[in-house]
């Protein structure tokens, strides 16, 4: 019995260490660090690429808006029958005559004043680009956090599988010892049946942990884009955490890209309101026109004009005012969305910080729980060997240790993940990992350092 009384430190944890070391020696080049996995996810994940294409589309919207400042050139041409009945046609004896007419016109117009409609549209499109750029950053932060969660979950499940294997091996040794006692007539049949049942349960636990590991690998593939390979447990970023929840909240409200995106939406809808108001103003254009035509009465005609043309709509049945009212309510909506986003960010950082403190404080108790369970099973094993403990006591102590070990592993990775969640709540997860966000996360006035 002494041979099997290895502690939890020298079984599953050492087994995981040995397996990791052997894998690193055989294929060090294929190992994937947390930073590499997150960088791959933020570069290739379709959810990030959706937002980057939305940002690129917004760039084209700005080009369209700026085109309103440039001259416009229109060419028109036509040919077709024309029925004449005018003073000139009657004088030429061509009254009520159908002739073929051909004409062409070239017009160059330059907007001089439009009630600042183009200026407002340019401002709206610039705000749209900023909103889309911050949307890219927000999505990249979210995908980074999900990639970290998937990475840590694979690591945790690898360790729980190692713990389940160790637990199964222990139950197999106990089962073999009880079987030999039973066959020699020293042990009781009931003890053998009990050991048989606990062995089956240990095997079921292993299958469950293996299934959970496979689920974690599938989730990793979905987020990162490749299957996990030789993952390495990351170092704790505890030294970079803010010292208080208030400091984390201030940082989040000042830096989170989701808030910046909502602020850009407010600016965009404000510019849209100004654009709608421009419809109530007159429009002044400078127009240069050249016309050429031919008909049977006048022959070939050519003329060139240079005009200052004013257009001022007096009524569209209230459509302009309705459009202004619509834009006003859209601006109010955007402001309320900004307020909601700030509340959501504040809630997220508060929950993340609380989760970190809870998991950190809980981990110390879980460690003591494992140590106590380990000491208990060692003592029970010694007492069982001299007949002071029943087989049921021994098996229960092994199961208690296994459960404690699983809980402790969950606590370790929960605490580690909670730290990264705090950084994500502040919008600084990629900065913490020293990963450059996608290039499209920069707006017209910002540049991404790569």
C-alpha cells in the first residue's frame, strides 16, 4: 500500500509536467504560446474580419462625401423624331412636319453654397469611420478574451484528464489488491464488488474528462482557427492589474473602444441633423454649359453659357421638416445608447473585478482543501493496511481527493482567467499582451502602432 501513497503533487501535477516537457523536447517549434494564439485569433477570426470590412466600406463613404466639393460634369446626347409647329417652322414651310433631331450638351457645375450639406455629410462619414474603427477594436478585444478563455480551458482540461488518469490508476491498484485478497480467501466478496464499482466510476470520470477536453479543443478551434498544439501555461498578469476597482472603472470609461464607438455614433448623428437642416437653405452653383444640335429649321446650332444658378425649394409637403425631426430623434437615440454603453462597461468591469477578488480569495481555501484531502487519504491508506479503516473509508478518501483536486484546478484557471477579464473590461487586453490591434482599428486621426 505504501507504493501507491504518492501525493497529489507527485502524481497528476508531475505527470502533466512530464508530459509537457516531453512534448516540448520532441516538438518545441510547434508549441503555441497564449500571445501567439490570441494574435492568430484577432487576425483570422471571421467576426473580426466582418468589422474590418465594415470599416473599409466606411472609408469609401468618406470619399463619396468629399466628392461633393468637386466639380460635376454631365454629358447628355439624344437623337429622335421631332414634330415642328412653331413660327420659324411655319415660315420655312415645315409646319406639322416630322424631322430627325440630334443634340448634345456638356455641363460643368461647381457647388458654391449648399447650406453646409456637404460639410455635414463629410463630418458624418468621418464619424462613421471612427465608429467602425472602434468597433474593430471592440470586436478584437472580445475575440482576444474568448481566445484566452478557450486556451485556458484546454490547459485545465488537460490537467483534469491527467488527474482522472491518476485517479483511475489508484483505483485499479486498489481493485487488484482486493481481488487478490478475495481470491485467496482473506478478503470479502462485498469488498471486491465495492472496489469493482468504484473502478468503473473512476473510468467513467476519465471518459467524462476526456470528452470535456475534446469539447474544449473544438471551442479553441472555432475561436483561434487551428487546433491547440503544445499549449504553455501563461504567466500571471497580476502585477499589471489596477490597484482598485475605482481605478479600473476610470480607466475603462476613458479608454474602452465600445464607449468610443458610441461617442462617434453621437457625432455622426449630430452631423446628420445638420445635413437635414441644409435642405432649408438655398443652393448656389456655378454652371458652365455647352450645347450643340441640328434640325431642319435652324441647321446646326452651338451655344455656350456661364451661369450663377440659385435653387431654393419652397415646399416639399413638410418632408424636409420631418427629416429634421427624424434626425433629431436619432441623435437622442444615439445619446441614450452611449449612456447605456457606459453603464454596461461599468457593470462589466465591476463584475470582472469582483470575480477576480472572489476567485483569488477562494483559491487559498481550495488549496487547503486539497492538502487536507491528500493528508486524509494517506492516513487512511496506512490505517487500512493495518485494519483500522474499512475499504469504504479508503475509497471515499480517494474520491474526496479527486474531487478536491478537480475543484482546485478549476479555481486556478478561474483566477487566471479573471485577471484577463479585468483587462478586457478596461479595453486594454491587447495592450497587456503587447499585441497590435488590426490596422483597421485606427480612425482618420489615429494610427495603430505595429
